[in-house]
C-alpha cells in the first residue's frame, strides 16, 4: 500500500510546485529574465494529485514554486488540504516555502486555513545586501514583516533558509546567528547546488557544513543536537542554549540514502530527484481521463525508477533537466 522505492526508501514527503513564476530574481537562482517557462495547472488538478498521493502514504505536503504566494486560490487550496487525512487518519502536515514578500498579508489567512508550517528563504540580514541578491528594492522590510506575521499567526517555529555563496553573502553568517537568537527563528543554511539558471556553480563557491560550523563558532560556538533520521537538516544550538541553527548539506554530506521525497512540477510532471533528467507526465495522464487507480499505478512506476543518489561534483555529472525555480525547492 505504502510508497517504497527499490532501495527500500519510504516516500512520504510530497513537494508540489504551484507556479514557476517568481517575484524575486535571486542572482544565484535565476537569470534575471521575466516570465514563466512552464504551465500552471488548475488548483483542482493539484488537489486531485495530492489526494491520490495521500492515498498511497504521503503524510507531508509542501507547496512551493516559483513563488507559491503569487498563486491565486492558495488559501482555498490549503483549506482543502487541511481536510485530507493520511492513511493513519491524521491531518496532513502542510508546509509552504516562500520568499516571504507577500507573507505579511497572507500568514494569518493561511494559518486559519490550516497551514502547519512556513519556511521563509532569506539570503542576507542586511537590507541593502538583500536587495542586491533578490534584485527587488525594499524586500527586506517586507520579508521581516512576513516573518513576524507568521509568528503572530502561530506558525511557530518559523524556519528561515539561507543559501551561502563564497565571496557573495558568506559575510552574513554571524548576522544570521544573531538573527536566529534575536528573532526566535530557526535559521537553516543550505549548501548551494548546481541547479541555477546561469550555471555559475563550482565546488569552490559552496560554503560547506564544516566551514559554516567553524565560522559560526567565531561568533558563538555551536553544539550539535539530535535530529531525526528522515530530517535533512543537521541541528545545532548555540553554546548558551539560545537560538537554533540547521545545516542542510546535500553537497558535502549527501543524505540521498534517507530521501523520502517526491516532487510534482507546476505543469504536473513527477520528478523523483532534484537532479532527475527524466520526468513522468502525471498531468498528461490526467488529461487523458485516467482514473485514480491508473494515476496510482503511474506514480508507483515512477517511484520504482527513483534515482539512488545525486552525482554533484563527480566527473561526468549530468545537469538536471530543470533548474530549481522550475522544479520547486
Ligand atoms: N520562492 C520560494 C522561496 O524563495 O522559498 C520557493 C522556491 S525557491 C526555488 C526554494 C528554495 O530553493 C529557496 O530557499 C532558495 O534559496 C533555494 N535554492 C534556489 N536555488 C538553489 C540552489 N542552486 N541550491 C540550493 N538551494 C537553492
């Protein structure tokens, strides 16, 4: 009944992109060009897909993009998701990853609709630096207001994700340490992966887990705490116990062996890995009038082909067939 791949990994975490449009043009992610590249489905189509996945053992759904808060009908979608039950009869764990630009207005409606958690992406704690990265003026104030609105709405703890690039924003490490402690958010650093539109990735640009721990230690030492096996982030607290930092290290400490994820793109294609070079057209099957059972069979076949691991940094690495913004982070 449950979704398990041929390596014995249980798949219970669905990430679904509901648009690949974004109101930010983060320099390490996008080329700076405007406009969507891939289609969007009707919200009802995503909901039908989610229902089928949940019937196969999915317990957690993360809405992402592009920027998911740009999508009309998002609050209603969360209301519908909050009424679904896992196979164990429990409510779904519903999360959103957002750049936070529109969160101040939407945090409360989303929380009221049944959202469990929100992760806000933020790559600098200095407003001017933030604007240089996102290529949007005055975004920092809006995102900070969004984080506070999320906390007031009870979406606690708010997680803040930051991608560090050498020589670009790695001077923000201590600032993020201070931010985590003062704002009561969990700051999680994500190692930069070769999934950007401009193909600027190189191993030298990546600030690795070990380096982050070492450099944060100059601000205040970190102590590692226990994390669940299925969790992607290693967890740390500061020496005095105030403030939590997470580090997601797919490059230096890959966790593919514990991967529990499957993704659906905004145009309804299943991706079994961020680095997939092949997709599975679930939307196309739906458009042909497939039954829920046929969709389940199709999903099972896709999961059977889930990649063992990624090959970042290895000779012969083949780039993913889409970049992050068009997959859904
Ligand atoms: N717009 C939303 C946001 O900003 O969170 C959702 C989509 S965004 C693509 C999701 C996450 O992917 C962000 O935290 C972003 O920093 C991260 N990301 C983008 N490109 C990346 C890369 N090449 N390596 C690692 N993370 C990346």
